[in-house]
C-alpha cells in the first residue's frame, strides 16, 4: 500500500470526455476490462473529500468476471474535480484471495478517510459463502488514509466487531458510508452492510463508530429479503436505509427497493417496506445527499440504479437512471436517463464544482465492459427526461 510518487501523480490519466447527452453532461471510461492485466473491473465507489480530491474505488478482478478468485481493491485519484486522474493504485491485494467491497467515508473531524472492505479465500465461490459451506468465511477489514488517498495503512481485521459468528456471507456497502451531521449522534460513522445467515436469510445492517473508526458496533438487523444497501441522513434527523431486495426463495421480492428507518443514529431499524417509487431489478444502487435544506432551496437526495420498466421486474440490468427527491425521499419527481444500454452498479458524489459525479458500470453488450465516470450539472438532471 505504498504511496504513489510525485512523478506518478503528475503523469495523470487525462481522458478526453465524450460528448454527453446535451449541454452539461460529459463522461469517460475510467476503468476498462483488460486494463492493467485485469480481466474485469467491478463494484464502483466514488468519494469527494473535504480537500476537493475525488477518489474512484473499485475491484480489479484478475482472471475472470466472477465475484470470487483473485481480486484486488484499486483506486484512482483526481485533484481537479474528475477531469484528470492518476494511474491505477492497488490499495489492497492478497493473491490469490478476494479483496473487495469498498465502502469509503471521510471523518470530517480529522480528515482521515476510512475504507471498510471485505476478504475471502479465493477458492470459495459466492454460493458457498452465501450458504456458509466454504472453506473459510467472509471477513471484514479496515484501512485508512491520512493524505487524501495517496497512501493507505495496512488493512486491519475488524470481523469480531462487525460480524456475528453465525453470519455467512458479508459485504460492506458496496458504495459509501456516511457521517451523521446533526443531533445527538453527530460525528458517528455509519457503514451500510449486508449478510446472510440461517436465521435471517438475506439481510442488511449497519456498523457504527463514534471514535473515528477505532471501534465498531453492530446495529439491529434489517430483514427479511434485504441485501446490498446504502444509507442517507434525512433532514428530520432520521436515517434511511435503501436496500436491494433478495431472498433464497424470492418470497419477499416485490420488484421495488426496500427501505427502513432509524431514529437512534442507526442502532435500531424499522421493518423494511417497499418503496413504490423505486424499482429494483435485483442490483446494487446508490443513494446520496447532494444538499441540505437552506438558503431558499430544498434539500436534494439523489438515487441511481438501472431502471427497466417496473412491469418487467426483476428485469434486465439496463437504463442507468439518476433520480432526485426534494422531500426526504418520499417522492422522486425528477428522473433522467444516463445510459440506455447495459448498466449495473453505481456510486454518486457531489464534485468540488457542485456537479454530480456518477461512477457506474456500463457497456454496449454487457454492463461489465467499463466503469464510467459521468459528470453533470444539477440543472442537466432537472431538465430530464
């Protein structure tokens, strides 16, 4: 996890942005299948930190597209709002094993970037891990950076604090964590996560830290039928978890995202319920607060995922769409299509120039050909469709 040299940082990747979907939109393929000896890049996570640096994390899958085998956690940095990017940096690698599921967050009090991640033996496949029949199990790790992602600490294991012994599969995020801004629990780090177990089946939860990531506590479980999740702080002081819906039997599947709420800083959660406005073609999604209410403007929360017609749920992974809510996620009246073709996982961030950044998986024949970095204005989004 050595730092990039100053010379390496100066030899930045300077992509030529493709003409986007009208004025105010531009994008580039930030990671392409085959680059750097990696078969496929997956699982994007985008974070803008207080210095203005933008970090784009993902998994570099060495030999196949699959979720198991030799996988590195990699990143690129931008110091100009996503216009140019550093070369690929390997943040965490443990050949021949799997290192992934980035879920970064910045501690605003210290400027330290926390990076929760997961590890598993490369010989254990996803089905074995979900059913608890693997040689090993999913473990939880944490690295941190004190220099805006130029270098990273050694990953330390936090499994005993973040995972119950009877849980099988485990994943942080994927996406990003948050730090609570207001109220009794201001400053608390909240990392959305998910797991499987004999008791809960597919379920979501959060891990919480009140001391900058030194120690962690588990929240209550959000079940049934919840999987990959993202969390947002609402302007009324509650937290909302937004989850992919999945189960071993599909009995709980509704075709919509599942949402749950917490009034105690993420310690306990309500039972999940379908959000009738947000479809779910069984895929990860991004949920992100763009702005807070004030200065005469509404608070904006953004959401992105593939959005085939609800009538075709579970549907294909196509039509990457960004939506906006101005009423604490009760309704989503603003929606705009970003990419009509194959698309899968995504991660949103607010860039230093107030544009929206969207790091997402996309392609022309498969959603896993590239991870693209889109930049667009909030006005472009509002202009829809």
